[in-house]
C-alpha cells in the first residue's frame, strides 16, 4: 500500500504545470493538476477550555485524459499530507496534546482512539482519490461509467475543498457530514447519462466512513447506493440526491438515509468573480427512535479586486454532541440533538511573490449561536484563523459531482 501511494505521489509531482498537453514528443494524453494548501494558526475560544493548533490543510490532484476507442478515458488521483500536518501541534492549557484532527468547535464525524470525534475536523487520508472514468458521446446523450478505488459517491454537492465558494476557507463546514462526506469513499462504481444540461447518475459504494488509519486504503464493499440529478446552465448549477448508507459510523451501528439539495452560482458580478452555494442536507438514522437531523449551508467567495478576496459561510445544523458515544445495535436510545448556528467572515490578500502559483495571507473569525442545552459549555465561543495559502496560478478545470 505504501509503495502504491509513493508511486501516485511521483505521478502527481510529474504533472508539474497546471495544464500540460504535449511536450517535445506528441502524446495522446492531456495532463492537468490542481491543489490547495493552507498553513497557519487555528484558535478556538471555548468557555473553560480554549485550544489552538499550528496546522496545514492541503491536497493535490492530478488527472490525465486521452481518447480511447469511440470515447474518452480520464484517470485521476488525489493526495493529502494531512495525516502529518493536522492534529500534531495542538495546545490546550499550555500542554501539547495529540488530537484527532483540526480543532473546530461543534464539529463531529469519524473517530479517534476508539471514540467519536467531537470539536475536531478529522484529517483526510493520504489517498483521497484514485479512479478512472470513461465517457462515450452519442448523438443525443453522453454515457458515463467509472470506478474508483477511492472516490466520490453520487451523493451531495461538489465536495467543499473543490467548491469555488469554499476554496479560500481553511475550515471544513459543520454541515460536512450532512452533505458531502462521501467524497473519499473506499470503493465506488458509477454510471450516468448526460443530456440537455442534465446529468442522471447512480453509484454503489462502501457506506462506512474511513477508519482511523489515514495511510491505508480500506477494503472496498459495495453495500450502499445513491442517485443524483444535476443541472447546469452557464454559471448556474443545481443538484438533488439521496442515498442509503450502510452503517457509516461504527459507534452508531445503524444504517442511514441521506437527502441533499443545492444550488450554486460560479460566475461574475460587475466583472468580479463570485461563487455562491446554498445547500440542505438531512440524515435519517434507522435506530429504534428514528433519529432525524437537518442542516443548512450558505457560503460565498467574492474576488473584490485582483489581489483581495472576501469569503463567508453561514450554517445551521442539528447535531448530536452531548449524547454522542457508542450505542450497541438494538439499544433503544433517544438521540439528544442540539441546534448550532455558525457565521464565518474572512479575507485573503494575494502577495506579490514572483514564484509559481498564488500565495496569499488571510484570516477569519467564526461566531456561534446554540440551543440552551449547550450554553453552559459553549456560551461565548469564537474561532479564529490566520494563515498563508498557496494554489496554482492557473486553476485546472475539473468537475467534482
């Protein structure tokens, strides 16, 4: 597994330019790369329990495309060094503490050291994507078939790290596990049809979240399924999707149904780039008490000038935080839900550094509101980020749907 991952790293590093179609010798392949790297300081101000971290959120992607028969084949790989750069330098009460991820108030999802993660965003696996897609254009439609050793199920909007409305924000949405958490699924088989601006697609995939070993690839298992309808027209896009996930979290050993809908705009206002996403997600757990929780997200990224970008995010989520823990299968426990509101405002200023890519310096603040049951533990909570950001100077065009 490690040898295969190192080979993938070398392949991505070999695709050094943002878009390289041919070198001195003609090649049937067209190669593109993309990436995003944040390095900075994360401070979470919580009543009685402030904590902070020096960390880096990051990913790199490489894709190759060529004609094959009557259609076109695309192979794609994606890597992250977050297993090394997140959760290492976390401080609370003056002590350096090992942690399960990036400090983030009210964030949940996955586990660390045999316990559910709370108030942290987990690091992504080393291998975030590895798969292939074949597209065959016919007279009235384009047919799509794909398979991924690690990939994205046909469920939810474009994952947050690839949404233009979220790419300048180093913090994962609190609604991540309501919307797009199946973006690094170990084992996905996909089919779809594109016609008249619409894409109809379905997939079978492994429903379980990745385990705590961030360096391996889990065994694929096609035990879950999802379907999605996507519409695109100019700068506008929308999707509606639903899926059945087989036991996504081991500490909540029940199947889950997820519904999502979103609409997005990736265009310009007054000739300045603007990206906006509005999304809703709902998780329905098949416990004896039928736990149902909804979440809403609105985020935007506006490039106000050639070097200055403003971004923001507003979220409302009903989450299980105080009652989160291991519950044996068949144990009839009611879910203890809390309501969380979060608003983030931030800005990034590109730096005039004559090097490859776009370097920027930025920061943000997040303010929270909550239901009364959380006030004794979290009243007055705030979150702050200060960071340096790098991305390629020319962003590769890629669609993650």
